[in-house]
C-alpha cells in the first residue's frame, strides 16, 4: 500500500513538471520597408546564407589589408575580452542545465568525544559515512526558464563578440584607407614643396638681378613655408592612423610600421540587402533580440516565485562508535522524503520582482526596436552619402583639372614676364587646394564604403568579385 502511494505521488509529480508559468517568448514584429529609400540605382543583393561570411574585406582585393584584418580576431585584446565573456556565458548555461538533475553529496566524519563530570571522565568515538541526494522538481518551469534565460544570454554574448569583431575590423579598414589616401596627400605636398623651392630660387635670382621686387620674394617664401607646415600636420596625422592600426591588431606602436605605398585596392560595387537579411546579419541587432529573449524568460522566473518549490531528498549511510563496525548491517541509517517550501508572506516582494522583470523586458523591447531603426538609418545614411559622393568626386575632378591648367598657364605667363608672381602663387595654391579636396573626397568614399558594409552586418560578397 505504501509503495503504491509513493508510485502514484511520483507519477503526479512527473505530470506536474510539464507546467510552466510566465509568458512564452515571441519576437516583436517590426514594420519595415521593402526597399531602402536611398537605394535608387543600386543593385539589390540576393540572400547568400550559404556563402562564407567572414572575410568581407576581400572584396577590396588589397593583400596588405587582407593580412592586417586576419590578425584582428586573433590579437585584438578587446575581442579577447568578449571571447572570454562568451566562454563565461556558456559556463553559466551549463550550470543552469545541471539544475535539472539531482545533486549527490558525500559526507564522512570521524570524531572522539569526551566528558568530565564529578571527577569522572568518559570518552567515546563516533564515525559516520553518508550519501545525500536531492532533486528539485521543476513544477512551474522555473528551472527551464532559468536555463532558457542563460542560453539567450550566451547567444547575446556570442553576438557581442561578433559585433566587437566586426567593429574592430571595419575600424581598421577605415584607418587603412585613410592612411593610404594620406600617403597620396603627403606625396602631393612633397611634390609641391619641391616646385615651390624652384620658384623661390627663380624669384630670388630675379630679385638679385633687379628684375623682381622684395614682395615677390616674400610671397614665394610664405608659400613654401606654409606648405611645409601643412605637410608636418599631415605627417603626425598619418602616424596616429598607423598607431591606431597597431592597437587594433594587438601591437604597440613601436612594434608596427606600415611603409608609404600607393592604394592598390579596388572600390567594390556595393549591393544593397533587404531588411530581413539585414536583421540576420547585423550582430548588434542579434544582441538586442537575444537580450530581449533573456529578459522574457526572467519574467517567468520571477512569476515562479509565487509558487512553492518541491525538492525530493534521500540519504543513506552508516554510523557506528567503532570504525571496524562502520559498514556493518546494523549500523545503517537512511531517510527519504519530499520537501515543499514556499513564501507565505513577503509584503509584496515577489510582486515587485515580477513588476521589475516585466519593466526590464519592456525596456529590452524598446531597445531592440530602436536598434533596428538605427540600423536602417545607418544604411540609408551610407547609401545617400555614397550616391552623392560619386557625383561630387566627378565634379571635383573636373575642378582640380581646371585648376591645374590655370596654374600651368600662369606659370608660362610669369616666365614670359607678362604677370607678377602673386598671380602664380594664387593659382598654384588654388590648384593644390583643389587636388587635396579631391583626395579628401576619395578618402571619404573609401571610408563610407566600409561603413556601409558594417551597417549591413558584413559577410557578403559583391557580384563578380
């Protein structure tokens, strides 16, 4: 009769473990446009989930960039920190999963006791060995909610790692392209300085011969020194870009050097991804969504606080006064029974915990939606900038070419004695300025192309690349 009662009780408990309190998670639906507003004239990309998603930078076809970016995931210390946090989150998931199973503890004790009363002394020995097993039944789904919360948190941590990796990689690529364009700007200034030194010698010789005034000499000197000053400013800016690249690959500035070289990369044709694919590729959106899922499970854990916990426990062992009798049959002791525990009165503490969990979930939902909106803005901003930059660069190229022709004409006129050197200095400065503006726009174009790839989550390949 007792055995039948125990079996019936256990069967009932196993049925009850199927209950789960709290809301089930459903990802909020976002109303998104079918196409990007600023994608006019752009080719729409096709989902390529089966393609390799890692080396997005290979579309630029730059061996030096490929070599640098391959070191980021290995050597960047910020990424190493996120990788360690991800491993920690996985360990927490394993710990939460272990709560589904019984725990078994072993306890072995040996003691010698003594008393002294009315001049009489007595001593005794006690020895015991005991195994204790306990199992918390998941009646209300609290343990399952906790495990699901930790899994979602681990997935969020994994997305954090991916986001940190993509951020470091895109920052390095932007710094690299800025540095390469900076090399071109420095080379242009160096060429201009060499030309200005020649002009200064010509003007000074004419002044010594009485064919030029002192103001022309001063103008030529000012032009040369001003250009040298600007060149020095570009030199330290390039050094800082080099230092930033060193840090991104986990090296000190003293350990890294990137010699000046022409930019051999190819600017890719950027395809535009549809919003549904964007949501799958951007790691920051994955972070927000998984954090929201974890917060939803936390609501269920808090609601489970209204209900009692049921723990089955059993223990067995031996106890004896003599060590050689410890494992004999008459020395055995055991216990078996359930324990039902719950809060009877907490003055609203559980209700407050539930309210706190619900508010935290609502905050995560708002953060998720804002992250999606921000992602759409990032893509739209990059698209409109790239669309405009193409026309702007074409116009600037025409302007720079006209300025170079004007400078050449004024140099010829000065050599023929038709105009003063002030006119030459003015047109030369204008030509240099127009060429520098063109290089700055090209730098912005390269940087923005990387920003668009990062905004789309990375990991895709342009057609025919």
